[in-house]
């Protein structure tokens, strides 16, 4: 038995944050790719310096942080700039995610949930996931929720939804679906069932980790983890 990864994704206004909140309440290990993406571009970081070299200082806020809206406007209309930005940030994001996965591995968690908004769009990371979970809601509900949440008109809300891969298409690729079209209690019950299924997937790791640490040390655990996730 080894620790495994679970990829979690959704769509705009589908309710992914609601599901994540329940998972954290249950004590699950959740790694938020969006949070990491913000951390790796903080001032004085390697990625921050590289972004300034290629995009200029006009994308900076007064406090030295990157103006995400200004940078987003550039890469939205220029695909080559978007690829350049991804080549700068993605290695740093993956490096930090691996560090956090290692932390949870050492702590003895059965599985780690990677909260990745574009998991199904990029597809590259799905091969590392034992399971993939989609937080789904039906299109009419998604539209109404987005309009209410962001105070948008129907046309603008529809445009934002259509800029993403449809949830019905993502649903075909997910191994598990949390249908968040109904009320909070219904969603919570589905998350509890998912958690129980994942918890029952393998034996607990405490004894194995303790023995492994004593025999090969932390360096050995790092090697085993890296080999496991790239094999």
C-alpha cells in the first residue's frame, strides 16, 4: 500500500470551494494550486524576477506584487505570452506541490487531494492521480449562481462560462463526480461518501512510515516518493 493522489477540479461557480471546505473539515490533506501559484510569484522569488524580465515593470502594483489582472490581459490575447508565463511558473508550482506532498507522506496521510482548477484542461497531471473528482452542477444552476455571486448580467456570465471547458465534458473524464446542483446537505453527504471510499482504499501508513524512516531515513523516503510519482 502506498499513499495516492486525488485530483479535484470543477468550473466557475460550480461550488468547488464548498467541497474543499468539507474535505478540510474532515481532516483531509488538500493542496491548493491557486494558492501556490500566488506564492511562487511573490516579490524576490525566482519566478517573479523572470516574469519582470519578459513582461516589464508595468505589470507591477505599487507594493511590488504582480498585477494579476494586467498580466492576465496580456496572456489572454497573446497565446505565445501565455506559454512563456506557464514555462516560468509551472516548474515552480510543481516543485512546491511536490514538497507539500512529501510533507503529507511523512505525516502518514492515506491520500492527498490536489485542488487544481485546470486539471482536466491541461490533462498532463491526471496521469499521476489515482482518482479524479469533478465538482459538477447543471448549466442553468451554474449560470444563476455566477450571476448572483459576481453581480454579472446574463451575457457576461455566459461568456465567462463558455471560456472554460464545459462541465458535462469534464464529467466524462472524472472517476468521481460530486453533484452540487442541489442544497448544501446533499453536497455534504456526497463528500462524506467519497471520503469514506478513499479512506477504505488502502491500509494505514503509520507503521510502514515509522519502519521506513528508521531503516532508510528521510532521504530514502524522498527517493521513494519521487520514484513513485514519476513512474
